[in-house]
C-alpha cells in the first residue's frame, strides 16, 4: 500500500520520479511525471535521458516495484529539462479507465501507439487505433519502415502497456 500511496502523492504534487517496472532488469527505469494513477493503471509523462519529452506511457500499477526520487539522477534531469519548454499534456483522462482514455484519444487524433500484450516485455503492436469499444480495439499495424502491416484486434483487458508520442512512435509517423 505504501507504493500506491506514494504514487498518488507524487501525482498530486506533479513531481518527477524514476519508476522501475522491468522485473527482468532491475536497473532499468523510466523517468517522468505521474499524471494519473488508480489501483490498476498509471499514466506517466516520460522524459528521455537527455531531458526531452519522450511521450506518455500507460502501464499496470502492479508491475511497478520501485519508485525513486530526491537523488542525484533527479537533480541531473531537472538541470537537463529546465532548458526546454516541455509540451503540456492536454488529453482528457478518465481516472477510472486510464488506458481506454488514451486509446480513445489516439483513435480521435490518429496518433501512432505501441501496445504490449500480456506482459510480453515487447511492444507487440505498433499502429493506429481504427476502432475501439469497451472490450476490444482494432489496430492498423505499421512496421519499422512505416509500411502498412495488416490489422490486429485485441481484448483491452490483455493490454499491459500503451505508449504514445515517444521517439519510436514519432519515427514511424514520419516514415508513414
């Protein structure tokens, strides 16, 4: 409960933190601001190691095993990101269903999303949300070269991560 309460408190204060959630490599983390959190999901505004905006990430709250703040890395990132005008996040988010809100926004804006399924450890789908309802979504897939690569229909309950606006998605958008 301490970890979840800490995430909620960090969200209220809009502080930046390091979030560890990769059980295979406990040294890997993402750095960002917690924008929204509930017992199931957390929405993170990410910064790259250079202090640049690197998209948003929705992931399972239960997958987070460590949150770190107040150390040297945070001081470094504050110095790096203070020179930049970081974009505001202005997507409407229903706190009770964060992932659906982000997918719905991606559907409305035709933004490229990367989706991990069933904690696979990779982004299983990269593409544009073509259709979405309360149970499923249809993704028009694109490959690493920006070429159409078929369609996938997935159950929303099987989605464990959603990423939008990172360098990976923006690169594919440019290639399209």
